[in-house]
C-alpha cells in the first residue's frame, strides 16, 4: 500500500509546494537494507552522575564500528572508549545548515541518576546536541527500572525520564526516534541486541517506547550477529500476506526456517510466500478446534523455537449494531486461538526451551476504538496474556512479548474510509503510516537470542502515535 502524499511532498515539485503552503513534510524513513551499512557515523555520548552503563556501552559500540564522541557530561567516556578500541573524540556541535559531522545518534547514560536534582547534565547534553542530530537519527536514554530503585527519590527521578524521552521524540520530527531502555542491575551485558535495534534503521517506526531488560540466570546461546536466528524454527500465523508475510521474510533473512500458517482459502498466496523463503506452508484455520493438536503434530519432534501469533481479523461495528457472530469470531481468532495453540505447544513440549512467543496486539487494544469493541477487547487480551504468562514461562527460559502496531500500510488499513485513514496515518511523530517490515523487524528483535532479558512487555510500532499515548 502506498502513501501518495508522502511520495508527493518528497518530489522536487511537491517539496516546493508544501514549503510555500506550509504543509507538513514527512521524512522518507531510512529502513534497513542488507546491501547498506547498518551502523555508521558518530554517536554523541552523554552521562549523568555515576553512570553504570558506560563500560558495557563502550564494548557494544566498538562492535558496531561506530565512532563515539564524548559530550562534556561524559568525562569517563574517552579512556573507556580507547580501552575498548572505539574510535573517539570530543563532541563538537555542528553549525546550523551544515551537513558535515552530524550525529547519527545521541546516547545518554542516566542509570546513575538518584534524585531529580541531578537532571542538569541530561538537559545540557540534549540541549547542546539535538541540533547536531541528523535526519532519521536516534536518541537512546539508558535508565533503571523505577520499581527496582532503592529509594523513592531514585524511583521518581528514573520515572521522570519517560516524559523527557517521549517529549524529545515529539519535538525532533525529521524521522528521528527517541526511546528509553530500563536496564535492571545485573542486566548490563544483556543490552546489546536492544541497543543495536534502537540504533539501527530496523527501528525506523518505533519511537517513544520504554523497554525493560531484566537480568537472567542462564547463559545465552552462542549466535552470529549476521544470522542470529540460524538453526531456529519459527511458526508465523497469518503468513500469506501483509504483516505476516513480512514477518516470515525477515525471520527467514535472519536465518530462521519458517513455517507459515494461513486459512485454507489463502493457500495459494501462502504457498507462494513460503516457496520464496524455502519455508513450509500449513493451510490451517487457527480457530478450528482441531488445529492446535494438528499444529503440534505437524511441527513433529524438531519442535519450534519462535511462535508469532500474527493472524487477525476485524469485523467493525458499534456494539449496538454488532452481531453476536462478529463479536465471537474476532475474539476467537485474535485471542482464544492463541491461547489454545500455546497451551498445546507448551504441553507437548513442542515450543522448545529458550523459545520466544510474540503476539501481535494493536494500539486499539491500548486506547480502545469506536466501532472496534470486539477487536480492541481481543488485542487488549493479547497484552494481558503476555503479562500473565511471562512469569510462568521464565523457568523454561521462554520469553513472551507483544508488539502493538499503529497505522500500518496493508490491505487491512486500505479498507478504512479515507478521512479516518488519513488521520490515522498522520497523527504520529513520523506523520506517516508504518510499513509491514517495521512490525516484522521489531518482532525479529524480540525473537533474537540476545533478547533473553525482555519478557512480559508490549512494544508499540506506531511512529509514536497520539492514539493511546
Ligand atoms: N495493518 C495495521 O495497521 C494493523 C494495526 C494493528 C494491528 N494489526 C494486526 O496485525 C496483524 C496482521 O494484520 P494485516 O494488516 O497484515 O492483516 P491482513 O488482513 O492483511 O492479514 C491477516 C492474515 O491473517 C490470516 N488469517 C485471518 N484469519 C485467520 C485464521 N482463522 N486462521 C489462519 N489465518 C488467518 C488472513 O488470511 C491474512 O493472511 C493482525 O493481527 C492485525 O490485527 C494490523
């Protein structure tokens, strides 16, 4: 699906017209491409008092090959960076209008902030560096999970960072994202997959999010950053088209062997998608009572490592006009079927130790939506499932998370009436809809073996939509 306005205002004539009429000009977002470098350029590094993450960050930045330049708030950075072999120097603001020496990312370590009186460096760093951040740049703040803080003052200060990070996302525009990563004490070494995701063009449409990384007691499996899912098997429901086909494609590109499921009437499209990925097509209706057992049997003794519950439907009507059949089928397909399938796969041990379950929710499930009481109920239930199941799955080292897409350009959103569709597209910090690949890349990060410390969470893929914010 295409966004004609975005294409128009980024053409030479459209850009002139938009600027003379004062129309918004959404940025063409930089997205991951295998033939282009994923990480490049300068990261400006800032820090609050007693930063606890800098040492771990220096090692991670060294492995991305980026250059980390120190703001005056991060005095410790240069010797640390040199020790880890990171190219480094001092942060120099870029003169306005100049494209030389712009920052690809701004990174601030707020993990040592213990009191709201310690925000001066946070202000100074972003105040000094924001104008030097390039378009489609990244802002990442590292903090501590407030609920893990030792004092009420520390909890307050750490919680305050959410408002700060989200506001910067709304101010920055130009395709820039701003996210907050809460790292629990002891989880510092588990942040690399997450840092890479948020620095990379893979997170083009993820902004204003808070992600918590917990410590785990088990060792991570060995993996290759270029093919992190090699040797893993991934089940993706609703894989024939739209977001599901994109999820299947991204997981396969990361090395997974994909088993795609879709309804029998979509078999041809499913076969085609799976053939291109060297995957397996299973034409099952996920809501049929016999499907969970059939799926467990079809996955055989090889089992599965990643389960993505993507299949979903809408049957929109205000509640007074909604038939009982429309109410029931949406809840059954979007929510109850996931429960039945997970129960069967967990009971049979088909979902392997160290596995990943990822549910596709929606911002409708967070905010509610007129005409979508059935859909929003099902999608809020997906969030409840993730939160309730996470503690029970820890013992098997299985993580369970959800993504909540906002407006994504697919056949589902193409059906929305024009005026509502246009509003959905523009009411976010990117002033545009996302692409299926934005959801798929977010799911691939949650499925990553390095994301072992992330569970029970919901990550919105909505360009920081105002809906439900
Ligand atoms: N497009 C968006 O803007 C958006 C926003 C938020 C959430 N979502 C969610 O993302 C997911 C994918 O959405 P999409 O836009 O790609 O939709 P889509 O309609 O293009 O694709 C959904 C796929 O699920 C399959 N499916 C439906 N019922 C099934 C069943 N009973 N058994 C097996 N397969 C079934 C369909 O055949 C289809 O291939 C859905 O869960 C949707 O609710 C989408």
